[in-house]
C-alpha cells in the first residue's frame, strides 16, 4: 500500500526521503566507480519496492536484487525493465515465468541447475544465472572448490547462461574481520578456477553495503547494496561516511487524550496501572504496523520523549503524556522532532534486533509517502 498522497490523509504514515536515497546512490557510485545492484527485497527494505526501484533506476542504479521471484514479478508488472536477480530459491513453476520475464536466477546447486536447465530447454530458451559461492556465510551456494564443477555441469546440461558469479559476506558489518579476507580469498579461488577453464561471467559481485565502503578489494565489478542506500547507517563498528543520509521517518497522529483516574489499568494484561490522575494518549500504531510489543518504547510529541505505557496492541499504543494535546497532534515513532530523535538504530538496541529486521517488518498497511527533505 504505497501512496503519494498528502500526509494529512493518514492516521499513521512513513515518509521516505527520496532526495536522501538519490544522495546515497550518487555517493556510492562516486566512491566505488562501478555499477550498483540495489537490493530491494522485503518491500524495498520497507520503503516500497516499486517506488524505490523506479527512483533508484533514475538515480543511476543498474541492477535490482530481490529474494523471491514474486518480488521480481511485482517489479515487472510495475513496468520496470531493468535487470533483476533473484537472490533466493525459485520453484520449478517459477523458472518458466522468470525466463519469460527476463529475470536472472541464482544457481547454487546441481539440483537447481537440473531444474532450471530442464525448464529452459523445454521452452527453447536460455536462463540467465548468477553462480552462488558459499565462501563462509553458510547459506546458499557451493564451496569455492566446487564452483567450476557446478559451472561446467550447468553449461553441459544446456539452457543456462552463466551471466554472473557472486558470494555474500557474513562479517562485513563487524569491522575488519579475518573471515572477510578469507571470503575474498575463497571467492578469488572460484573466479580463477572458472577463468582457467575459459568461463568469464560478465558480473562478478561480493560487496554488500559495509564491504563496498570498507573493503575495496571485495568490489569486483558490481556492488550489491541495500542498507546504506536506504539510510541504515551506524553499524556495529566502522561508521559510514557522514555524506550518507537517513531515509525513513515514521509518524502518527494522536487519536485520543484523556485523564484516567488513579488505579486505572492500561491495555491487554493491564501491565500499567495509573498511580494518580494521569493523561493517557492513544496513537494508531501497533505491532500490526511493525511497532514491537517490547517494554521501554518511547515516541516523540511536541519535541519531547514520552513513554509508551501498557502493552502495545495490534493497531494502537497508549502514551503517558505530560500535558493535554488535541486529537491529530503529530507524533514521531522514528525520526526527529525538535531537538529529540529516535532512529532505527535506537530501536535496534531496544528491540534487540537488526535495523534491517525493523524496516523489513514495517507493515504494508502503513502508507509510504515520498518526500524531498
Ligand atoms: C545476498 C545479499 N546481497 C546483498 C544484500 C545487501 O546487504 P546490505 O543491506 O548489507 O547492503 C543482502 C541483504 O541482506 C543479501 O541478502
């Protein structure tokens, strides 16, 4: 559910700063001097997959990466003709559609090669694949020593064009880790083995956001970026350059503000009981929107931090307010208000998770509004 409408229209909405996305793309293009595959899985990191993909392509991105074929389908239905790579598995039924849609697939096993080859040959077509090497993440892929074998097996089966080769880093966001160097070494081994057999995939990619910034030797000829383009900036170590900008703000409007008497229980489970007359506000934001039912939540109103009291409900949450505010008063869930801020990285700590987890689980029912700040 993505809207370009007026923010006045909604009880709660997410503002996506288009100029920040454009800025971040330009910064990464200048830094890496190579094309970008923007990873837009999970609704474009929660920002709205079709909208941000179109913007990103206009902003200079070359490739789009998605986790599932259904996401690629959505992009094609939105009129996007740019190259798309499915980073995850596809089913036999999806292979045919993917070939028809000119969507590239990840080749990570012999089984996958057989499935893709069979479908492609039935269609009299060639499936474009990127061979996936597991250099240390322990997810999809073959060991570097088996990459040549898989490539040769796939080519022998027929109906497959090896358009790319890639791997994914496990520790790049944790600073300069030995595993990152080992993963690069293993990836180079696979590339050399393929090159020795005369196989030179056009696209060679390893770097994610953190590696593209901090490990130039992981760049090859395409960077596969998500989080830093979408403004998820402070990492565990090695902060990003200050030129990169935050993208997402989440706002809501106060639905109600009432004085509740002493001893009044708040919400399911009655986990908060007023100790005197207290001003209790209600906002139309709940766990059904991606606001987690975890103690200690705060939001911003009138430039102040106020606590969420009681359990977060599916669609609403209650606040303890310092003074009365009219219905419709703007509340910030993620973003800046006056001198106060609550960023995704603050929520990441409070909710004990990753920034990507937070944006990926922002519900589609919250309208996305595209703004230029
Ligand atoms: C295979 C793959 N490549 C690239 C990315 C982008 O990573 P980041 O958001 O750290 O740039 C992801 C995201 O998780 C991924 O799964």
